[in-house]
């Protein structure tokens, strides 16, 4: 018999075979219907792929330097130099996500720094950036060394970037923060490449 509800087992037919068919375990390939509430931490060993994004119903304006909160989406309106601190590994959980979207242009020569001193970016990180566009749009990439790079620096440049549409996605993998994203140019885009670089604090 197929799995049945608790009410059915209690009031209609509590045959042992029905009970066995209705028990969901981690080794069963079963489908759970209805709302599922977890009262503790869900730990997985395999089979879960991709990133489950938080259910974002609002965004937070990022208008000044400060600490970023996990599972939050930010719209960057800050155009001056600033440092944005990621949550410490000790207070983070695998699957935590931070999304940063630029809706303003970073001013020429100003630097936005993302990271936490002494906590290195995952070597699986990769940020693409627009290069000088005089001969058409071409992208470069930058990746951290995985052993000493604890900050991602974005530097503004006239007719270079960092421009509107730039987006960074930070995901904590259980051991380190991983960042991926694209940095776009601004103005003509022809004068300079968008400044994206992983660096040591």
C-alpha cells in the first residue's frame, strides 16, 4: 500500500505494512507532501545541488561602510570608498547567502572592499569584469589564491567602472565564503578596465 496519513493509520487501518510504507527516512526515495518544518539543523551529505536562494521580500540599501548580514540582498547606493565586512565563519552556516547589486556608479578612484580580515576566500570564487571596451566588450576574470586573499576590492574609474548592474553573490560553503559575479563598466567603458582584484588585508 502507498504511504498514508497519520490520521488514516490512527483511525482506519494501522496494519504494520501500512506503517512501514508511510515512514520517511533519509534512505527512502519518497516525496513529502505538505509543509515541512524543521526544528533543528538540516545536514546533507550528497544529492543536493545548486543554491537555494533566500525568499527575498525586501532589499537593504547599502549606503555606507559596515557589516553585511547573511541571507540579505543589498542595493549599493554608496559611491565613496568603503569596507564591507562579511559575517565571521564562526557565526555562519553552510548555505548562507549575501547578494550585492550596484544601482549606483562607484566614483573614480574610490575602492569598495568586501571581506573579513584573516578569513580567506574559497579558491572556487571567480568574478568577471569588463575590460576597456574600445574594440568591443571583453571580460577578464579574477580568482583568489585560497590561502591569503581575504578581501575583494572593486575600484572605480571614469569610463571604466564599477557600474550599474554589477552583481556579487557571496555563499558560505561551510568552510569559507565563495563569491561569484560580474562587474560592469560605466560611461563609454573605453578608458579603463573595471578594477576587480582579490587581495590580502
